[in-house]
C-alpha cells in the first residue's frame, strides 16, 4: 500500500511537469506581380481563358509542404481590362492558382492596392473572400478593419497573428470608406497592443517599404523593424524593393526579419529583379500547462527562386527553385542560363555578407521532382 501511494504521487508529479511539444513550418514569399507580359503568357487562345498553373508548378512542392504560407499580392483583382504596370489588374485565376499551390493567406496593403480605385480594392477583397483565401492589409470600411484586425491563423495548436502595412499608394487617394493600412507608428502601436491582448503565440508584421532596387535596407526600415520588435512582433517580413535584401535571425531575442524577399514572380528582367527568396521558418511550442507555453524560432532558412521567361513564341513564365543542375537543365537558351547564374551568385554573395544566422536550405520539400528539359527550338 505504501509503495502504491508513493508510485501514484510520482506519477502525478511527472504528469504535472510533462511537456507537450508541437511544431509548425512557415513559408513567406515576396512580390506576386502581374505585368502585361505575364498576363499575355497566361492566356490560352484555344480555351480563351487564363491559366497560371505552369508558372507555379515547380515551386508548388515548396509551398504545399509547409503548414502555413503567405505572399504579397501586388496586383488588384479588379476585373477586365487586365493590365500590368502602372495600374495593375490581373485575372482572378492568378489568385486561384496561388491558393491551389498551397498559399494560405495573401497580404494586400502595397503601393498598387488602389490602382483601380474603390472598385478595384473592393473587388479584390470580394474575390479573395469568395476563393476562401485569408487576407489582410486592405478593408472595405472601418467596421471590417475593426473586426478583422489582426488576421488570426490557427494550425497545429499554434495561434498566429498577421498585420500588414504599406508606405503609400503611389499618390492615389484611398476612397472612403475603404481603408489601407499605412506604416503609421501610432496606428501600428495600437494594432500591436490589440493583437497582444488576443494572446497569439506569434505576431507577424508584413511590411511594404524601402527603396526600390536597393539591396540593403534603409535606416527607416531598420528603425521600423526595431519598433515592431519593441511592441511585440516576433517576425517582420518585408516587400517592395523588388530585389533581395538581407535576413536576420536574432536567436537570443527570438526574432526574425527579412527586409525584402524580392520578386516572387514578375515581368522584370533586369539584374537583381528577376528572382527572389522564400523564407522558411520552423517554430517550436512547448506547452507546460493549459495557459503556459514557450514559443521559439527553431530554425530559419531560405530557398532562392528565379523567374524564367522562355525565348520561344509562347514566352512562358516559370518560377524555378534554385536547386542546382536540375532546373538549369530546364533553361534552354544560353542568355537565360547566364542570367540565372548571375542571380544565384549575386544572391548568395549578398546573404553571405549581410544576413545573420540564416542559411540557404538544402533539404528538398516533400513532393519535389526534377523538371524535364524543355523541348523544341
């Protein structure tokens, strides 16, 4: 009897200190653009419909294999006429494909979100809602912003909060009652305070900021990053410069910033603008009790990706993960192969010199398959 009592006490003591550890994988992608050449490439004249499937086919395993994936939608879904720069409106099929390959949420506060005025902003929101794609950054009115800020995403026992802001809207006024989140520190402080009260495991701030085509973050970007961290954010993900900028994993503070993920897909072909990076993070949550948990960034890395435009009559677009010879074999012409190699060398040099504690991922995702060589002239 005395042995049974002692055993029961030890069992209860062990259970009271038991730890339940869970994990979640995250992927962040940069600017999803829709230039005229991309729209033309996606059109199937026989079906008289748009199809972006082939463009994203090789990055699909990278997106689909993680628990949560988020990208910056830098176009409107304003309906026809479809147009690229300077006032973007892409076919709905672009967003449908993003969901199909595994993106769980899109951020919409950027300098092109009101390219088509009130109609464009509201139709974009309406279409994303109809496709059941979570989103944040732009809102129909103040009531929807109040009810939908922050964006809460739950997976694997994690509760993540997402906020999104832009530096501006290219001088185009936001039509009332629509709201676009701007990088206003007073508003951001209020949002972060409200978000902390919701008790998420992690707060993610997705920012549209910085100087275009600059490979290093500005002082303003750095200051805003510190502001976000000081007010409760753990992850800061940047977009807008259309080129890569460094990433930092501050292990001792449990913080991560990617100043710019570059172009995920676009029609821009100049050096530095023809690719980007997918930031990959794993979070670990140790549950000590029902209301006590420790959440940490367990790993942080990136996959480089390059946008290939074929030189044949179709001029098709493909996002190619940078994983060595397999995708290089897919690129048919000599000039494109050279551009691919330059992008890879530039990107690795930038990250090697200026990134901190963030390494290029070597592990291929589940479902990865080597692409076949292109056929034809």
